[in-house]
């Protein structure tokens, strides 16, 4: 958290700088980000070969200035080079971001790991099964909430163009679905649990 607070502090310092000084600072950070990307490119190529990956994308953030690079091909056996414009499925890479986002809100006192889902979404109380009425953010993030691992609203079925109504529909359906057998009090990996936390 100290690193996050430090980054916030630097951001606010940058906001207070005169325009010319801010531009010079940006140029310095941009060149630093570019140097770091180049410095890591050899290691990126090594990782790609070592783990037999078609490609590796990397992004480096130096005080809010981002540079990115990619090495490899779009898929195994296809010589088409991968590009920074290729669309990727991030899959479970988003879970740590959800955790960080919620931890930031907890750190700022806006939420607690003991916050119940129904405290945030009271409109779902009537449809929520009794077994889910006390689910907390902490339980969702640690996969101990005993919610269905996958339902008909799993993340690959969410209609993101209808966000946030779609998220509410997903939460409603998940809280109305029974817990998997013998899951109470146990860790049960659940994509939907983290999606509900988000």
C-alpha cells in the first residue's frame, strides 16, 4: 500500500507543476519507460522461447507513462507477427486487478472485507437464497463464499454492452443459485465469485 500511496502522491505533485516543467518531466519519464522496455526485450524473448509461447506482450509504467512491446507470432505455426493492436483474452489476469481495486477501497475506508454483498446491493435481498445472505467481499475474494463456480451468466456470457444492468442481472442470478454440494466453509475456486465482488 505504501507504493500505491507513493504513486498517488507523485501524481498529485505532477498536477501541481507548471505546464513546461510537467512536459519536461513527461519526456523524461517517457524515455525512461522506453529504455526499460528495450532493456527487458531480450529477457522477454528468452521467456517466450523457454516457455514455448507464441508471443509475449509486456507493458511498463514509469510514473504513469506507459510503453509496451511484443515479441513473437499471433499463434503457434503461423508466421504472422504479433502486434500491440492484437486483441487478447485476459482471462484470470483481471482477478488480481479486482483484488487491488477492492483493497484500495478498503484502505480508503469506503468498503470493508466484511461488507456484505446485500449491503451494497439491497435490491437483491428478496431473490437471494438464505445461504447467500451473509456473503462478504472477503469471502468472494478468497473463494470461500460457496457460490456457484459457473452459471449461465459466467463471464464469457456477460453482455458488456449492457453494463451495468448486465452486472446486476448476473448478481441476481448468482445469488439465487444454490451453493455447490459440500462447499460451505471450504475454498472453492469461483470465477463468478470474483465477478460478483467486482
